[in-house]
C-alpha cells in the first residue's frame, strides 16, 4: 500500500518536543498528518513549517467532542502529550470512539496497567489496537525481551537503563514528579501487584564501556506490565542508573534547544537468569522514542501489523487475511490483533528492532545459546 493511499495519522500534543519530532518525521515520509493539541497558534505555526496538507484540530483534554474530532478520519492517533496519567484515558477514549488505533509514549506503569485492565473489551469491540508505551521507554525492552525469548521461558528478566545527558522536557519533569514516591507495579512469582515505592540501592553490570553502575531497583517501568504478557517468566525487574537524575542539568532543561536535548546517550540491557541477554546502545532518547511510534503508526496505518495469536496451518503466527488501512483483517473482516497490546504482541520483534537499527537509531547485540530468528 502506498503512503498516499493511507488515512492520515493524528498527533496529539504535536507542538511538544516529542510531538514535533513525530509530526516532522511523518511529514518527511510523505504521510498526511493531523496536528492536534490545545494551543491553536502553536499548531498553526507548526503546520506552516511542515507545509503540505497538515491539518490543525484544537482540542483540550476536557473536551471529548473536540478530541474525537481530532481523531476522526485518521487511521492512528499518536498521543505525545505527557503526563499520560492525565492525557491517556481521555485521548484513548476519543480515538476508539472515532474508530482509529491509539499509541502513546507513556512510561507510567499504573497508566499502562489501567489501559490493559479497562480498555481491553472496548478496543476489541471496536476492532482496534491500543498500544501504550510505544516509545523509547516501554517498547524497546518489551521487543528485545520477546526477541531473546524466541518462544522459550526466560526465568527472571531484568531490564536495566543507563542514561546520560538526559535533558528532561517540561512534560517529562511533570511525569517524573508524579512517579517519585508513587506506588510501583511489581511482577514476582508470576503475579502482578501494586506496592509502595521503596529505596533499594543496587548494582548492575552493563556491557563495556559502561560497566558496573549503581542503579535504582524497582524503577517504575511499563515493561514490568507488558513483558509477562508474552514471555514466560516468573519475575521482571526494572533498574535505572542512579546518576541519571543526579546530573545538574537533568531537571533544569525546560528551555534548552533541540540540539542540546538530543545529546543524551543510552544503553538498554535485557538479561535473563538463564544466560540470554541483549543490549541496545544509541543516542537521543527523544528521537528514538519518536521513531518507534512513527514506525508503529505507519505499520498500523498501512495494515501490515501481524495477526497476533492466530496460527497458520503450520502452527506459526502469521498475518493471514485481508489487509486494509484499518489494520489486519481476518477473512471475516475482524481485526485479528484487536485489543490493548504490548509492542511485542502487536509487531514481530526482530523485524521491528532491525528496521530501527538500520535507520541508525541504535546498535543491537544479542547473546543467546542458540541463534535468534
């Protein structure tokens, strides 16, 4: 399917740092974009920068009718307006009401868990896909864990982030403020539970040149919610380097320019007790997150997402059926992968990660006993 044949993609929060990256990338790839948010003047200015056929739709979070109009006629709505504990539910509700798929950049595990708990029936009933955390945080580790598992159990899984040079946006700072001291979603002994935050200093051995680093245990992460959905494991823990938020410039960066904000560097490690491990290394976490959501949005808009959970005659998961701009349809016209999904439930992990690697967003390293397909 050609880009010109696809329905537009709506970007809510389009004038924020991540929203601008998403909208600009979509336009650069020749895709029609709907710019949505609360500030009419800023949206008009961005539309002028993008040129082409970018549409503007003004919608506040308390105006369901305007939010639905922002999603009307689009294949996908990408929500870039954090904190997502505030924007996620109203924007996702509007997207489903308008008949379009929904993605967001959430890192808040309670919000992600809430969408899985409260929106599953609505999404399936509407024959639509909802993917929370389709961004740098959430999707990449979720996909990497699925690639490492390759259908096999992974014992306990540890997700560890080493981030330097992070210049938080205003929205990121607001999200961090909400998460400090907030309840955590934990996964241990095969069960999810919500528990009070705790301070648990630890150490983690990242691959060279990062090496052993002090980390915060039980870092609030959506991957704790999503990985057990598709990987057989008894426990998932998330870690973050302690000095990430100790840097002087981390929380004083509201007004830095885009080039300064792009100087962050990262290592994401996903390791299992049975010896399998994988690492992603790269720069500019905001651009990487934007590209993750763009790639997912374009796949959904083009109808080439996989038919999750539907085996073919050989017992292999496939995307059999009739493809349309609305997603993957079965022979009966039902979206096989409809519902609230994690990144790895919605897309094949290997091809998704390798496409991003080919675009120069990171390098990927895998360590397994057998080749990973």
